[in-house]
C-alpha cells in the first residue's frame, strides 16, 4: 500500500512540475509575443533536379533570455492551447512576407498555419494585409497546413482555402502520411504541394515499406499534378534515392538548417555566383 501511495505522489509531483513549466512557458511566451521577440528562421527548399533553392520555409525561433533557443515543438502546443497561436501566427506571417519581399522574385516563402488560425474567421484578411503591407506578390507565398485541419470537414475551412488560393497563394499539405486518412483529403481540396513527412524519408535506405510509400506518394503527385517535397533529407543516399524516384523538391539538414534572415540574401548570392561561374549543362539535365 505504501509503495503505491509513494508512486502516486511521485506521479502527482511530476504532473505538477509539468503544469508549472507549461505555465512558465505561457507567461514567457506572452511576453515574447508582446515584445516582438520571435523570429522566423528560413530553411531552403531545393529543386532536386537543378540543385537550386526555390524557396524557404519560415520556422519560428524563440531566443529565450534564460534558456537560449527554445524549440517550436515545446511552445507551439502551448501557444495553441492558450490561443497565443493567433498572435504568433500573425507576426510570423507579416515578418516572413516582409523578409521575402527583399529576396529575388523567383524565390518563395512558405509559412506554417495552425488549424486554430482558421477558426478566428479573419485569416483571409490577415493574409491579404500581410501581402499588401510587404508588397510580396501572392504567387510567392505558400501556406502549409496539416491534415488535422481537414479532419472536421468544415465548409468554412474549405471556403477559406479556396479564397486564399484565388488570391494566388499556394497551399501545401505538410507532414503528409502521418494523419488519419490522407488520401480522402486530396479529393476535397486541390493542393499545390504535398510534403512527405520526414519519418518516411528517414527510413528510406533501410526500410522497404518506407521506400514503397515514398514511391507511391511521388507517383500520386505526378498523377495529381502536385509538387512533391521530401522533408528531413539528411544523407546523400536519401537524396539519390529521392532523385531516382523522381521527387521534385527536398528540404533537410543535408542542404541547410533554418537560418536567420540576415544570412539568406548572402546564401542566394552565393547560389547565383555559382551559377554564372559554372557551365549550365549539368543543371539543365531535367
Ligand atoms: P514542420 O512544419 O514539419 O517543419 C519542419 C521541421 O523539421 C522543422 O522543425 C525543421 O527544423 C525540421 N527539419 C528540417 N530538416 C530536417 C532534417 O533534415 N532532419 C530533422 N531531424 N529535422 C529537420 P522545427 O523548426 O523544430 O519546427 C517543428 C514544427 O513546429 C514544424 O514542423 C511546424 O509544425 C511547427 N512550426 C514551426 N514554426 C511554426 C510557425 O510559425 N507556426 C506554426 N503554426 N507552426 C510552426
Ligand atoms: Mg511545415
Ligand atoms: Mg513538415
Ligand atoms: Mg512536422
């Protein structure tokens, strides 16, 4: 009896500590948002046939005064539980559009949206406002959503997605393959891009099932006329496997981690410098 009571109070203490740490994150996050401390870092999206950067995904970074950089995996869930995600998402969208407006005209920016941002009812005007204020053409903005958004089969959500697309914004399905019934969602909305979740890419070399799934998603993309992007490309062998399967685009530590905006223009200049220095024939193979 003593043992089980001991275990129970240990469990309670654990729960308490977790609740407290979430509270602390909530308080600090609220302050960080108010103080405009959050920043998007940008991770390249690479055309696998040419090796060129076609765009960047904006990933929120929080430089915490005491704890250093905190991972979004830790604070996005808290932001969603507390409703702070709307302010956070709005700031990221504005900043990403403003940063991207200064990049070359053929480079896109991809911004992640939380399902909760669709519930506020003003997502469309938020996006229009961000485009207008930054001067970024709509065709250079990609919005990434996950399958959870489409789970409810809400007509309001679909209407918003169609309205966004009518602006010229591209809509991507993120983390494809990790949700419940991925395939049915592809019928409900004409996505511009599907991002294969990194869990499939990670197992490419060692797992025949993962390889078969990746192959199937790529051929699905070809059939639907949708761009396929592989997330989490870390090794040369994953890259050559994806190339062999005809995957169009990749993203991952092999190419680059997410970097601050200050480094992006230099990165793109290095790319165009390399272009003019090297003969073009190898790049034009596809
Ligand atoms: P995501 O949208 O699927 O973003 C890709 C995540 O994979 C990023 O993690 C990125 O750093 C990581 N990643 C990229 N390449 C590799 C690789 O080669 N190996 C491995 N192991 N990981 C790689 P990050 O930045 O920690 O973000 C995690 C998630 O947090 C994102 O997943 C997204 O769901 C969410 N998130 C990030 N920024 C925002 C935001 O501004 N708004 C919202 N709503 N969610 C965001
Ligand atoms: Mg994403
Ligand atoms: Mg993803
Ligand atoms: Mg993810």
